[in-house]
C-alpha cells in the first residue's frame, strides 16, 4: 500500500527545486524560513577548514563566494607544508599554524630566533662574522683580498680580524713612510693594533736623551762631569735599548700563522701568548693567566739579550772614548777608569728583563691601552700629550733605578767625594 508523501518530503523536494544550491532552508531548528545564510567554515567539509582563515570572505550576505585566495606572504613554509601533506586538524591547531606562519614571516618565531642567535654571534666576533665583515669592508674600499699582505689575507680568511682592522690598514697606507713600514711583519702587527705606535716610539727616543741625562745629573750632583764617562755609557746604551723597550712590549694583533704540528710544546705555548701581558685581546681572542705570564717571560728573555747587547755596545764605545781622551791628554791617565764591559752588560740585561720589562708592559698595556685610549680616543693630540708625560716619567724613573741597581751590585761606584 502506497503511503502518501509526508509534508517534510514535500518541503525537501520543493527546496531542491530552488535555483541556487548554496542556500539552505532549515526547518528542524526554527519554524518558517530563515534568512539566506552565507557559507561558513562549519558548512565546509573538514579537509577545507584549514584554508578558510587564509581567504577574505565577503561580509555582505548574498555576495557570491569567490575562489580561495593563495596564502599571504606572511604565511610560513611550515603551514603550507602541513596543508600540502594533509595535516589538517582542529581549529586550534589551524590557528596555531597561522600564528607561527605569521611570526616566521615577520622575522619572529623559530626562524626569527635563529636570526637573533646569528646576530649575537656577530656581536661576539665569531670567525664567520668577522670574515664576512672584513670582506664587506674590502668590497666597499674597492680592493681585493690578493692586494693585501699574505699574513693579513690569511687572518681575514680564518676570521681572526674584522673590518675595523682592514679599514685601519687602508688608512695607514695613505702615508708613504708608514706604507713602507707596513711591509715588515713586526711593524704591521703593531701599527694595526695601535695607530699611535710610531708616535710613542718617537716620544721614547726623544725623551731618552734628555730624561736620562737629567736623571744622571740629579743622582750624581756635583760629580756629574767628574763621572762623565759613566754618564755617557749610561745614555748611549739607554738610547740603543729605547727602541726595543717600546717595540717588544707593544700590543699587537695576531697575524702569525699557527705553528707546524711537529713544533715543540714550548714553542706552541709561547706562540699562543700575547706580546703584552696586559693587552686587550683583539678580534675575539682571549688569553689565560698562564699565557699572560708566558708573555712576560718571553719578553724578559728578549730584553735580556737586547740589554746585554746594548750595554756591550755602550760600554765599548765609552771605553774607546776614554782611551782616546787619555791618549790626547797624558794628565788624565790616572783619572780615567775603564768600565767593566762584561759585568756591566750582563747587569744591564738583567735590569731590562725585570724592571724595564714590567714597567713598559704596564705602561703600554694598562695605562695607555686600558685607561688613556678609551678616555681620549677621539682626541689624538691630547692622547699623544698624555702619552708623552707618562713615558717621560717612566724613563726618568728607570734611569734612577738603574743607577741605584748598578751601584748596589758593584758595577758602578760613586765618586770618592760623594762616598766621603
């Protein structure tokens, strides 16, 4: 027996006959016909739910639904990958993907985090960042790596120096005399570490004669001219040693390549030590306390040799002058006393390796590099004047200490009148 069609079936057939399939007549939730509704995410099948937040839905009801737009530029690759791989989940998961995608595009999120760490590495002067910075500065200057000295180019390639050193090298080459000095590795390392190195060297040599002579005059008093031979010896060997006293303890940048693998452990250790025990570590390097003590020992050995050689030259010249003086004036033969060459030379070498070594390392590494230069780095003239003052005082103090030390060990004797 055929059943008559139900009213609900008739309603459904009537609804299906309507011209647009995008509108629903919901009779189960409210009586009568509801206003036409626009499609929402709830009306879409689950696989399409992840794409809905990425479209601009029309606001006005009845507006035709357009095709979904592609993801905005801020969307991250991870979100697209999840969609392409079929990783569709709940609304919360979808919102999470969108959040991370936006952060990634803005430089945040996980990707942004990696970039931040890269920036921190640049602040710490990591080898890669230092190399990139140096090469960038070279490109700005219109220079190539092969136009630099081989040791400087190797230091750039290994990331041991940054762009500031490259800029300083280019500026120093503008002076013809300094450009010539830059050909020598020792001067190159010191000039790049301290642009006032030559100024300090000139100051030391300039005050050497005046300050040491003044110290001799103060210490010997009325006997200055009676002991003029000893005074000449002191001044000559001091001038010879002044250059090395500035040169050896001066702060440097590390341009020397690593030693060969078959080098001894002692050679490798001293090669890793700075040239100044108190210098600031440059280009991201750091030195241990043992390495800084090693710098003092290494300089002490060098200054022992330098001091002994300088004193030997000075005393030999003085004895030659004394003998020539006695040959001209026979009356002076009894007054002329030869200076003991070997004893004085060894004594002066020991004095330079301990007293001069410590004083000049403190002067260059602490007083100048750590105190004066940070305070006066933009006032070069005032910085040079302050360096002149402290170096003059250091030279004068060294002369006084040498006279006391030489008399204490017996290589020099005070005049008979002074002893009385």
